């Protein structure tokens, strides 16, 4: 089994329901078990700012799937939630990003792990650190070391 971390985000439709359904759907992927998930966080959009706030979380999955197969499963869940990729950082009904896959470093077309911008995004770091305060990003170092550089990004728990 490999421990993989997946970032979840949504800002269209009913984000809380969509994230909850995605967490349930991920636990139903073949050879995969939901180990845990973070709280939900309300966050400001990054990049394209003229859009609603996001709801974000991180899920930890124990999986026997290969990274590419896990990514395909995640993209299938996105499609079932009518995810459209109209332009970078566009509003979305559901976004599932494979953040970490064990200690693997993967760089191939369509799949880069660790996620290349995760260390720059408070909406990823905060929920990730909730799950594992000591987690490291392969090739970068401790995730906690990057959070202060993201202090200007709004992230608040959405209880």
C-alpha cells in the first residue's frame, strides 16, 4: 500500500456536498481505502481572482493503484461532477489533485508528483499539515516550512 494525498476543491454548485461526495467516491476506488481527510477550509481564489471563494480539503488514501491509475480514477470522479477545464484557475464544481504519492517523484506528461505548486498554496498546506504536521514534500522539505510564505493567502476553517 502507498499513502497518497489528494487535494480537493470546489467553488461552484454546492461545494460542501461535492467535496463530501468526492471523499466517499475516492474510498470506493479499486484497491484504495480512505485513511483520513482534513477539515474543510474556506479559501480565496488564486490566479483568477474574479470568482467565488473555494472550499478545500485534503484526503489521505492508502492505495495499491499505480499513480497513473489513481489519477485516472480521480479524473473520473471529477467528470461525474461535471468538471470543466475552460482555462487555468477557472471556477470549478470539483478539482482533485494528486499531491503526493508516497515518497515518489514523478515527472511525465499529464502527471507531476509532488504537485508542482503545492508548496506555494496555503489551501493545500493548511489541510495537509492538519493530517500530518511533520509531512515532507519530496525534493522540497518539510511542508510546514512553506506555510509562512503563504501567510497572505486567506485560509479559514469552515466548520
